[in-house]
C-alpha cells in the first residue's frame, strides 16, 4: 500500500513528458515513397503491361496442326495418317513488328523515369505544403502568446489608471481570433500529414518536417547539356513520336499485303508405304478489311505526336528552359532575401515597437499595425519559398533530373 502511494506521489511531482513527433526529412519521405507508394506500384504495373504488349506484338501467332488418321481399311481405301501444319503470318512479322516492340519498350522506360520524377515532385509539393502549415502553426502560436502577454500588460496598466481598461479587451479579442485560426491550421496540418504519408505508403500518423533544402541551381549551359536525359519532357515527346512512327509502319505494311499462312500437308499411307508432301499457302482476301481502321488510328497518333513535338522543338525548348531557369534563380534569390534580410529587419522593427509601447511611446494602433505587417511579411516569406520550390520542380521536369542529383563536381567538369 505504501509503495502505491509513493508511485502516485512521484507521478504527480515529476513533470509530464509529452511525446515528441518523429522528425522526417524530405529525403526520407521520398525514399519511402519510391519503395512503398501505391503510385510506384502503378508505375511498375504500367511498365509490366508495356513489356507484355511488346511481347505480344513481336511474337507470331502459334502454328496450327490438324491430324487425321484412317485406322481401318474399308474397301479400296488405305490406312493413312495425315498431318496438316499451318503458320499464320503477317508481312510485319519480318522486321517492323520487332522495331515497334523495341520502341514500345523504350517509351515505357522513358515514361517510367518521367513518372518517378513526377512522383518525387508530388511528394516534394506535399512535404513543402506541410512544412509551411507547420511554420504557420508556430507563427500563430507565437502570436497567441504575444496577444495574451500584451493583454495582461495592459490589464495591469489599467488597474494603475495609466490606460483605459477597454484596451485590454482588444488584445483578448485578438487572442481569441488567433486561437481560432490556430485551430483551423492544426486541422489542415493533420489532414496534410495523413495525405502525404498515405501517398508515401507510410504507416505513421504524424511527424515534424524540416525546412526543405533548396539545392544550388547550376548554370544554364550545364542544364542545356543534361536536358536530353531520359525522363525529360523533350525525350518523352521524342520517344512517343518514334513509337507512333513504328506503329504506322506496321499498319501500312500489313495493309499492303494481307495475312497469309504457309501450309504443309504430310500424308503417309501404311498399306502402300507412300508418303506425300503438299506445300501451299492460304491468303486472306482483302475485300472488306484492308487494315484501314488500324492505319487510321496510327495516322492520328502519329499526327498528334508530331504536333506535340513541334510545339516544343529545339528552339522553343531552349526558350522554355531559359525562362524556367531565370524563374528558378529569381525565386531562389527572393526566398533567400526574405529569410536573411527582410525577416530579420522586421523582427528588429517589432522589438523596437514593443519597447516603445511598454514605455508609452507607441499606441495600441501602432502595435497592431506593426503586428499585421509582421504577419504579412512572414506569410510572404513562406509563399516565396514555396514559389522557389515550384519553380525548381518545373525546371527539373524540363531536364528530366532532380537537381539534388546534380553534383558540383559534375558542374565544374
């Protein structure tokens, strides 16, 4: 019984430890997503489907065999065994279908890399948005604490008759408003965490995010040199164009000559001991179907692929890449300026205004205007950083490579 009282007393005296959420870096979440995400499974499934389709395209139909045996002698008939072999073929089985299958595999490989990069970008956006909500939560929590402290300060000054008692109610109302915003932000943060962890295929329910690291952007000439990587927009469009051309070649070749089937008939007479071999070919008569439907589909696909590629030809692509590069550099510089210069400057303004207010040199209106401006600057800083991440994602989509994979040694070389 005494031991029970001692344990209870220790539990009341010792400080309650709130469990801390695990901190997950963006790299950790991306690594888990590439391994466990349902989207990864869908991408690999699409690749397997493409491989299966390529195998079907390049593999001829199975040969057919017909066997007839006359085992009982009837009148003048002899006992015979007859085997008929037939191999259905198309003209495209001799070369063009193999090229089409290889183009399909090549396109599937390029699309896989592009989709994996898109998955990384989706996770990056979700993680950055979650981090921004986390930062907004911290800002609001700080502002709630700030309003409560000022409310107590003004309330004490009102008791001494130095200020109007109604001034304290202003801070109390402001604290209530901020607490409501904080409640909504926390709900959005919980929803964001659930969605992000679901996309990544992770079992956790919550986590703390780190500020996403913004990699150094190499110069434009280097980016232009690596823009042909598999997974880039340009390489993907080129692969689809080549695939459309191969499909059109198969359709045209099959339209030029109908399906045919070489045949061999071997007949063995058991009583006469004679063997007869007949060779021939059966040909489908192209009266109603001349493969026109497949040719029309192939022509439409080729036209679309060519149009998409023309819209992003080498000159246009160079212009788009240059514009994306300038945007990424500008937003990165802007985000750095907000973090290293603008925010510290406004923190200093806040400190000065606080001291003036406590000394009676600034009014409540001055204090509120400063706080509103401070909150606005903090929101601008967060949005500017998110803009820099989005601009980097756009640049990576064009070159088909994450800038985190670019090594400074490669850039120098």
